[in-house]
C-alpha cells in the first residue's frame, strides 16, 4: 500500500475536521470547504482518508446534515500508526 504524503495544508485540514467532529459540530463538506478555503472535492477526500486510512469512526447524519464521530477517536495515535506502520 502506498502512503500518502502529508502537506502542511492537509495536516491543517485534518486537524480542523477532527476538532469540529470531536466538538460535535456536525460539519458538512460545503461548510468545511468554505472554512478551509478549499474545494468540496478536497474535503471529501480528506474525510475519506480519515475514515479509510486513519480508521476514524465517521458517519454522516442526514438529520443534522453533517458528519460525526460514532465513538471517541484519537487522531494522533492513528496518524502515528499510519506514518510509522
């Protein structure tokens, strides 16, 4: 499996997404894209990366129209495992 290269921008986006999810804000892709000044496609890829590569328990709530964590999640532990793994 090839490892993604982390840029400063990607790390910043992952941190913001993680913080918003952890705070129970139910962010969605358009809001995150606007907040982070990137495309909706970029945010979609970031959410997919968090979920599929960093094992983030992310689901989408149609009721609240945003993403949320289904359980507690520690980004840094998973990120370390991914990078060093």
